[in-house]
């Protein structure tokens, strides 16, 4: 499973709000049955402006999704659906968002 790939959220409880996840876990750890992911939610769901560095925007089809870095979590593979998009071009923005979340810079 490639790092920065975007997958469907299969969890029936959360997929309405977070239809997609970005896999940020290193491919070196593919043997684990969990993945470190960042949820995506439609940008239109939020009244406030995103924090640009913390919440990059990813366009999938015709919709803009906010990367909710502050909600990064490990999930079981059973909740991670098929790959629908390759987010590799957002790699640096996502790494910068994680860095801001962890270090404040």
C-alpha cells in the first residue's frame, strides 16, 4: 500500500463525515494490520477558513477536501477501502502539516 495514497473510508459510523483517508504510514511497515491515516472532509462542511499549512486542500473529482491533519489516527486495515487517488503530489504539503502538528513549526 503506497504512502500518500487516498482510500475510501469503510467505517459506517464515520464515512459520512470523512469519506476518504490519506495513508501516511511508511510502506516499510505494510506488514502491520493498522495504518496511520489522515481523514479528509469536504471543505464546504466548514464555515471557518482552514489553517493553510495544517489543512491542505486535495481535489478529488470536482470536490475540494480538507486534510484534517489534527485528526490523524491509526485505523485497522478493515476500515481502509480501495485506493481511489494518488496523493503523492501533495507529499510535501502533508509532511509540512504533520510537522506543524507535532513541532509547531
